[in-house]
């Protein structure tokens, strides 16, 4: 019988905030005055839940609590929030060539290689493995933006740099 194992899949970091700029309320009017953030670091991305109080469009501060999720690529987050996510990222979430997670991805991919004929699952795992290695090679934490685009139009990140 195999020995039971437990592998951490995520880590969370909660931060008290003060002095950070207001962020646009994505789901309604006004802004959020940040007071606290919880970063949830998974093996392939980071998410954030920002807590604060609602600020009306006219700038009047209320006592209404409000929170907002950030799940997309951190390059779309407010710059200061993305910087905090990178700064507080726990060790072990940064991808490295030859680490246990890369080996696991490769083993999962190889399960679907049947005598040289690759299945749809093989291609999905191979794509994830390539992406993981790209993060490792570029030194970008999982959840951060990486791409191999060289020409404006190939990736939105290049278009943003020209603006």
C-alpha cells in the first residue's frame, strides 16, 4: 500500500493596508479605499481579495464595507496591488526548472502518450508544462504575465508598452 502524502496546493497571505490609492469599484459606482488584502497563491496563479470601504463618485467617504476579487493575470491588477502580490509571494510558488511540480506535470503528460500517439490531454499537459517552463526561464512568478511575443499585435502587453 502506498504511503499517504499531502502536498500543499496553495498558501495565503493577509495584509493590513494603509496609505494605498483608491481603486475603481469593478462592480458599481465609486471607489474602494483599501484596508486589507488577502492573497491566495496557487501553483499556477495568484488571486487577491481586496477589502475596504466604499467611496462615492463625489469623493465622499462612507462607512460601507466593500470587497473586490482579482483573479485574472496580475498584469491587469492595479500596479501597487500586483507589486504587493509579488513582494509577499511565499517561497515555493516561484517556478524552477527541475522542481517537483515540473516533474509532476511531465509525468501527467506522459501518462497520455500512447505509443507515440498523443491525446488531447497530452497536448493540454504539454502546453501547461511549456508555460511553466517559460515562467521558470523568465523568472516570473506564477500568475505573472509571460509571453514570447516580439511584434506589436501578437500580445496585448506589447500594445500597452507602446501607449
